[in-house]
């Protein structure tokens, strides 16, 4: 099988090519400056796009590789990636399966899994779709597995003119890089309760994160700290979930965690189906005892 994979992020491309190499020969495409992350990670060849990347000129660069000759095309589902996937689907008159979290291929058929109904369930499908977008972070970068031939291509000028850029306020926190995360849900009750959690965060030398309601609905924490389907995908060594029920939307963002510890007063909370260690109890009684035990 001849496969094309695109991600503007080198680590994202490495995750794709590492998974795809078991199915055939992979040609990767990424942006300049990202090559060090994806060389030797499963792609036989990698095309590096040089210049200011916009949807239209990246699409033209990929089109120059004759995408019709590839059996299947995989794209990381970033804002840019989704634009490219739509353009390719239209140009090739092909079906696209989007936001995939897991897949397997056999012959001309592909079986995919993706969240459905806003993440409330997982839909399994089988199709002959040529284009697949994959949620970022679902596949880890593999160990080196041989050399990759590198070629550079200059991007054409974009027909899109940027008139103004309004950047969001940047946070010094990157929960995706944290080894230990203490994550809070609506079970903490109110914004002021966050301060009662901080001694535990400090004791474990971790970072604070939260569920969608905490970060987006109530704004007790900033958006950059949200874990979940619509937030960050994290894979810490230890994930401590406090007052988080464990709906599938949240689980989607932390499923790669090595060890999961959950504290919830509801013994039937779904989070207990996902954790390695669970404590049924009032988190405001449990957390101080955990903090004290860790400090001692």
C-alpha cells in the first residue's frame, strides 16, 4: 500500500508514520523546521515545505505530489489539516472520514473509530474512504526505524492576505508536557476551592488542569488548562482526577495517562472504570490526607 501522510507538526507526523509503516510505504509531508522530529520514524520519504504555510499553497504543494497515486491519505486533524483534507476530498472527488481516534486497514477497506454525538459515544465504521483525518496526539512517536529521504519544496505565494492577527493571551503553562497532572472537575463546587487543591499540586510537583465545565463553562481555570475532547490531549505519568465524573469527552483527553488516580464521592462515577487507583470519598477530606502523606 502506498500512503501519503501530512501534519504541519513534526511530532504529529512521526505519530502517523510510525503507525502507518506497518501497512505499507509512507511518504510524509510537513513544514520546514519540523524535520528533526519525524526523520527515521517510519516514512520512506519526507517532503519539507518551505515558506509561509496557508491552506491554498500547502494544498498545491501536496497536489504536486500526485495524491491520486496514493492508496490512502492521512492528515493530522488540526485547523490547517482539516482545510487541506476538505480541498483534497473535493479535488479527488473522494470520501473523507474525519476525527478518527483509531483505525485498521485490510485491502481496500479501512475500519475506523471516532467520537460521535459530541463525544457521548464511539462510532465504528468500515469504508473505502481515501482520506482520513486523525485527532492529534492519539499515536505516539516511535523509536527510530531507519532513514528517511528528505526533499525540500518551496511553497508558492498564498492568494490569502492576512489583514490582522489577534493572538490569545499566552499562558506559561503547557499541561501537555507535564509528567504529573492534578485535574479538577465541577465536583470542587466553586472557584475558591481551587486554592485548597494547590498544596497537593505543589507536593507532587505537578501542574493543575481541569475538565471542560471548569475551564470553559465556569471559567474557574483558564482555557489552556482544559483536558478533553475539545481541549488538550495529555499523557502524563500520573493523572490525579478530583471531582471529575469521567464522561467520555474528558476521558478522550487523558486516556494515554500511565497511572490514573481518581477521587469522587459518587461510587458509580464513570471515572472509576478508567482509573488504576480509586478513592470514594469527599475530596476535601481526602486531598489534605494525600498531601500530608506525600510530604512525609
